[in-house]
C-alpha cells in the first residue's frame, strides 16, 4: 500500500501470505518457530476484538498438547493504567474441546489473572453429558487437574473450561499420557532476592581478583574459596523497591561481563548457594478459493445458470494481466481473455498490449491478474475457478508501476469502454479494484455516459478502515463494495459508510472466520519469481480489491440469464433485498455491509424473473473435515424453492474410503429435504496430505439431475497444526519506563503457517506517512508474543512469548542504516525458563509488566497514517 498524491489512483488490494518475496530495503526479518504440540483457543479476546462471535462448536485437540485460552463471563473494560486506554474485553463464558484420551490420562489446567484481576475457573471432563471428573481453581490454588479413571475406556471425551467469576482469565491447558505429566512454568522467574547483594565466584579464586573488582562493589564475606558475598555501591540503591531490584539485576549483569568473574548470582532469600532453586510447576491452503465461494453461495448460482456467465464481457480496469510473452496469459484465465483484444486496451503505455510488467522495485503481486482470476478463471482441472468461469475477460490497463496511475488515464479508459457513438459498449460489466481519488466531475460524467449505454460499474470501497467516501466507489451509478472475512463480518481494513452498497468476500489475514486454521485470504491467479524466472502461480491476498470482482462476476451471471439488466434494475433488486443475505431478511442497509452480503444464488434467481428450476442445493455447499478441525459435518440438502415439489433421490454416492456418508431419511425416496452426516476416518489418510472427494446425489424432479458436494479431508501433522495465536512482533527500547513497561518503536504481526511465523521490518525513510513496521537506526530488544486477553501487553503469564535470541536471555540488536539483518530465528512458547543449576545465566524478572503494543489491531502493512484505500 502506497501513499498516493491527489489526482492519482491505486489498486486497493491488501498484502497476502501467498507472496513470499522479501520487501526491498529490509531492516530486520526472520521467522519464529512454534514449540511442538502448541495450540490456541480459537476465541480469545484478541480474536473476539476482530470477530465478536465466540466459537459455537467444540475445538478438536490432539492427544498431547499445550494450549492457551481465555474465558470471561461478561463484557467489560480494563481500567486505564499508565497511559493505557480502557481496553475492552469480551464475553466468552466457556471453551469446549474434544480430545481422544487414554485410560488414566490426566488434563492439567493452570489459571492466570488478567489485568482486571483474578477469579475462579472450572474444568470439567465429560462424555455424552455425563461428568467424569471436575476441578476448580481459585486465588490460592491456580493449578488443578482432572483425570480419566483407569476404569474408563480409551475414547473421545469433552473438556469444558468455564469462567467461575466476572473477571476475564487466561489459562494453559495441557495433557500427558497416564500420570507422568507435571506442570510447567508459564510465568517469568520472580524469586525473592536481597537488594544490592550478589554471590560472586572469581575466575582465579584469588583475593587479587576481588581487589580488582573493588570499584564494582564491596566484598563483604568470603563464603568459600573464591566465592564472595558482594554489596552493590550505595549510589545504585536509591529509589523505590522496584527500581532498587532492577538496579541490582543490572549490576549483576555488568559483573558477569567482567573477565575476573566466573559467575554472579542474586543472593536469593532463604536459599543456599549449593542447592539449585526448586523449579516451579511450570485450512486451509487446500481449500483454495472455496471458503469465499461458499460464503457467496456461488454453487447455487452455478446450478441455476449452468454455463458460468458465457457471452458476458467483464472489463478489469487494473494493472493488466501477467503474460510470459505477448498474448501468453496466465493459463487459468487465457481461454476467457478476449482475442483479439480491441485496439487501445493499455492506457498506461498507450498501446494494445495490457500486460502487467511487474514492479522494477519491490515485490509484484500482479493485482489485475488476481482480480481477473476471481472473475473468470476457467474450469480446466488445475488451479482455481472464477465465479463467472465462462465469461469474457477484457483487460484494460490503467495502473502502472507499484499499482498506481493517473485520473487522466482512468478518464480515457472510461470513455473508451463506453464504445464509439455509432457502436456498442465494449463491456457489460466494469470492475474497478482501485481508488483513492476525490470527487472529479469529469469521471462522474464518463460513468454516467457508460451507464446510460448499459454498462454496470463495480468498485472497491477501499482499505483505510475509514468512513470517508472513496472514489470511484462513491460515485453515482457505481456499486461500492466493502469486504468481509470468512464469517461474513466486516474486514478490519475495509472502508464503510452510508455510500457502501453491498459486501462480498475480501478476506482478512488477521482472522480465521471460517475456522479452517488459517487466516482468511482470497486465493487467485498471480505470478512470482521461481529460480530466477517469472512463472504463473496462485497467491492469497486480502482487500476490497478482492471483494469487488466477486460482485462483478455475479453480475455477469445475472446478465447471462437476463442480458437487458442495467444498473437501475440491479440497484432496485439490491434495495429490495433480492440480492443479499443477512440475519433478518429483507436486509436493512448498514454502513458496514450496505444492503447486505451478496448471495449469488439469490441474485441469479432474481434475474430469472421467477422461473425457478427444480434443483437441490446443499448447505454448507462445501465440506471440510480435519483431524484437528471437525471430524463430522451435517449437510442439509433441500429444494431451492419449497413450491417446486419433491425430489426423487435415486442414489447417494461417495468415492473415498476415508469418508462415510449417513443419509436421513434412509432410504431417502421422494423427499423435499434430507440430511447427510459426513464422517472423516483420519486413520485412512496420510498425515499432512489433503484429499478431495465428491458426494454425488442423483435425483429426479422435472428431469434427471445431480448435485455434487465437494469434501476435503485432511489428517493434519503437528507441524501444520501448531498455532500459538496471532503474534505481535516488536522492536522495543531496551530500558523499561519508570512504571515497568517496555515501549515499542516498531511493530508487525503474523499468523501461523506450517508451524512458523514470518516477520519483517523496513527502514524508516523519514517520509510521512510512516508505516507501523518502519524502524529507525538504534539498539532494540526483539520480542514477539500474543495478546490473548486484549490488554495491550504481550508476554503476559499464560501467553506465548519469544525473545531474541532465547527467551529469558534477551540481547540487544543494533539496526544500522543500509545494513539489513536477515535470517533471525526465535522460538515461541507458553512456557518460561526457570532458574536452576541447568540455567545458571538466568536472572529473575521481578514485577515484569510486559511489552507494550503500539496498536492491538495492526497488521504488518498497517499505516499509522493511511492515505489510500
């Protein structure tokens, strides 16, 4: 995303996980590994901040795991603290998990107070509603467990963690086989020690060493040969208890750096030096485009239309299309690109070759190619498919280097697309996944002229999370599209306001609204550099740029059914609730979703003038089963319209040994609806490999028909499933503030993919607006962690935390101008290091308050000041 000067336009897609190229001029980049067996509660406060609906179905866990979670009986706010705003927390009274347990296996829960205080937690082990064991934590007993008795058989059981009071709480849930498990440390070491004292072992065991260290402290007593109790110089003992403790630890760190010192430790209270301290109890890429097509109800529309929008032309005014050579378009869209293209399709280079050359500097996402794939990628047995997969694509290049262009080029293109005075318009639908313009009367006039000639315009609302009208989306005679995530909720970045007309899937990398274990990205056609050469590929992106082509493609399906449909009629259908879905229909207009979330099935049906074919539809239209998601899914199959009569089911077939389908009623016979219970048998799948199958319902209504329901099955490997929650990666000032907080200078965020988090910071160029992940030269501590309770601090006890190079032994990193640091690697975990004989360099961390976030909702490329959609 770039800041664009007035009078310029920019593609308004968002960053996606599919493009792995490193940004130019990296200041610091690396990866964060996730500890084996790590999982996270799917509806923590951090998640509920972005999607306010708690998980409604049990979360599946492996037999052995380490999971962090959050519960709260009520909504509320944390009290302001040291400059913190009154951050909200959210109601999530209970978390429910299912897990395969062995007889005698024990489940451990450790409870952690939030910034709002402490209350009790209840953990219950049950089967089929019958309680087997239960336990409750309180302020004096934060570590509890439940066990499956040896008299119970191995099998699948339910674990429920619920709030026992009104205060939000964090917890860590873990399992072990039989009774071998022990609690682990989830809090930073904070043992009592004598302020201003240390036990120092000299390297040469000589008093001469002590003499050379006299300036560093007063040697009080020799405990043993070469081992001394040393007092800190009096100047360091000023201030309150907290500052004296911090000064003591800093003095000990300084002592350790001296060559005369073999070891330096705090003088722990009531502990002998010879005895170690007691250790305290311590989807999916395989789904491709399916989540957004299911959310759009595209499978129903495809049955009604039957030919994927054949004969309708959609113009994609964008960056052009990727081609390996002139006319050699991406193979997944080539068959639908108009040939020959009309003269003048490139308004950037003023020629007829609208190829996207990519960027000379930085990564290239091939924005126009991605948009075009969502509209009209062909059904060819590879890659993905577009919503209007047989429509014609007319690429019109109006955006150049970096996805930017001029209003002049856009005006020329709008006038051109309307066609010659004596001829026809060059397109039926125009997709404008671009924006950032003010109101320009000449552009409005050009749109009006083209609309009068029958063209329908669709534009992206923009990605600034702003209500300010963005043009061309806010022009009259243009359908302005906001973006939603996999749950149909407004995406965090999407613009909104009274000028928005309709919503469509645009994705949101920071959320997993469709509960497949991955951030909600829209997958489509693109290109990338592989082994030094550009090759076609597919990537995931987010943005209202991704939402708009869903709408354009549905309009193509509608115009295939009724070619005379124009903007006025479509707008009337939209406002009457015939094109959208919502909780209470007909949909009332809102500033977030306009007239609602576009429903392709309803929209195409509205274009048929009420001629309803007698067809069966499935809900959900696509099924995803996983060993760490849902092992079973119920699909309801019914006639599109209850007035169409009944359907006679002749067969229900599935072609996979790993899938069982139970039909109700059985046998189905002649019915108006039926239910299919689909069950995954993960033991029949290879670990980490997804397989696809199709359940086919053969039936007869007015004629013989069939309904195909795609099913994805996967046994997820531990590496794929590892997830510690959205991680905020911070570069913080090495010294805490007077109130104990570490202040962040730069921040980025990352979601887990294949057991890793990736992150990158870029150099501060001194030019406004400033990216939140821009960092100036200086010395920093590199940390990462989760904010599961949404209190604005990471690395709280019970939350994941990583420090460079090793948690508990952080070191400063120096960022220098023109000196990128790459290949950084850390490990994140809920556990904390302990102080023992095996960790002699570890120091306690008394009164550690956490690392303070710049912005709890910020993503990697979020701007502190955002200028474009």
